C-alpha cells in the first residue's frame, strides 16, 4: 500500500505505459487463483496489472498484481472474521486520500486511470481492502505498541539526520479534527479546492488554522522534507510552486499546504538545532578541591536528571537547566557543547570563582517551539477562530507528539506485515 501511494505521484507521467502482459484467453470472471477457496478472477488480475502499470510500481506487473490480490483476499478474510466492514463514507474518504497523493480529487483520479483501462470498482475494492485491514490491525496491535521517550529522542537527534536533505518553502493550514470530523473534512476539502492565491491562503489560515503560523498567514520558513509528517512528504514532493495540496489527515488534525519554493538543501541548519543543557556550579574555580569534586560528580551522574540529586540541599542558583535554539546559546557554552554528545560533560568553563560542570542533556535536530518560546506556541480562541495548539504546525519542526505518532505507525506497520506473512504461510493458495 505504501509503495503504491508513493508511486501514485507519478501517475500522470505516462498514462499509456507499456503493453499489458498477455493473459490466458478465458472468460473474464474465470478464477486464476484460489485463496482459501476464494477466487481471484482473470478480470481482477487484469485490472490490477493495469493499475500497477499506470502507477509505475517497480517489478513485474503481473507478479506484483497477483501478490497484491492474494494478500487482499487474506486481509478481507481476516476483517470479515472480525466483523469489520468499511462504510461507504470510509471508502469514499480513502479513495479521496489516495487520489490526493497524486494531487487529484477522486473524480479526476478515476478519469485518469480510466484512460488506462482501470474501472472505478477495481480502485474502490483496492481501497476498501486496505481500510478494513488498517482498522483490524489497529484493534489487534495498538495496545502492544509503546514508544519510549528515548526512541523519540533518537528520532529527533542529529545522528538520525532528521532535518537534512531537500527543503521546501510552505504555507500551512492546520485544522483540528475533533468530534465533528465530517464537517472538518468538508471544510478542508472546500478550502483546498477554492484557494487560488497566496492571499486566499493567508486569509484562510488566519480564520481556520490552529497552528502558530496563522499570525503570518500560515507562512513558514524553509523546512526539510524529513521534518514533515510521513503522509505529507510524497504529496508535497509532487507539487509545483503555488499549488495547494488536497486535505492530508494527520490523526488529530487535517493539513493543507501551499508550496512556495523548493531547494536541494543539505546538512541540518544550525538554526534548527535545539540543545538541552545543565550547568552545575562548584565553588573554588579550577582549584584542586573543585576539580576533584567535579570528577566525583561525573562519576555519579548518567543523565542531567541525576544532577538534581547532586544539587539537593545546595543553593538553587548552583544548578540551572535550559533548552535553547543553538543560536541563542552563549558562545562559550555553545563551543563546549559542540564537543559533547548527549549525557557527556565538560569542566572547561569558569564563572567567577566557580567551576562550571556543563552537561549536554540532549541535542535535537528540530526546534521545540514550546520549550524555546512558550508564549509563541499558544493563543486563545476567538469567535470563529480556533485556539492555537502548540502540538500542531510544522514551523519549528515536528513536535514530540508528532514524532511519537510516526514511530507508532511504523511499528504498527511492521506488526501488520508480520501478521500478513503468517496468514499467507498458513493459507491454502492454489491455481484452479
């Protein structure tokens, strides 16, 4: 499914495509494969081949089509056993989401694939199988997936290279998706279809967006593609300057983006790096007693949190801990922090008559807006305008909550793939 969605961005590159592989000359609804005695017909196989060919999916189209149809049968069988049946509304939303990955609405997408001989019913069946399966997987595995704070830290770290690579200049509208999800979807669809200019986008952002960027008409600076949610990256990668994206579901919100520029990018921009660091003052400057105390502290602490225990009973000003964007860090401290990895310490600095035990708690490759400037990350609601939610928006990079959701979905996808492989290994799959 993920490969197909990414490939969907190349849909209009060539509708003609290579010639279809030859199929057996028999009735269109004759079975070509039985999966636990449920038939895959010649018509379905031909339709899936055409669909994958249009999407430029790598590999042999016939082999990939048969593999996908067999897996669809297994998914459908599992969801039926669980009593899960996707509703018409869910299927329609799924079709719209898939079409949106090619920057088309559903009708445009159906018209495009029809030129390649793919029937609307084939596309609908393909989407429906995925929707039911995703619900089943979430019901079965969601309680087993726990993402730790350490995993979020690693995903946001400089070594993970989040924030490097190509960058895009965007405007964003982030609409909270609460209990009135149908109304939210309708509003997002209307905005994406009626916005015609940057001015239109700015006015819509000021009225409907819950991201802090609405004060600038939704405008953001240059953002690495890796700082955007996984579901938005392929959509934006396929957009042209000035184009407005279709609505992109983000779990607790729906996003609409306007692309204003693209550049190749490169290394992580230092302005997007945040450091969490602690300073523990030890009286005595660089005297022997102070240096000995510093070594004792170094032997006792593994993390910055351990310093609170060391500083217990000492004057409050002896221990300070701050989270700052790298350009906001004093130059002497920034120079020392540049030599440290997470949870490493330095005793190179002196403040007055005190030795500074400096410890890097965490270095992140994206700005935590709420930590750096809490006032900029919140604003009250007014009539017809939602309150700003500090967890929404991408001007400062993804929040920890957004990264946690991304990791959660990756873990869930891995469990789903493993279960599907198990279902296939235990299935009766044969040619008639």
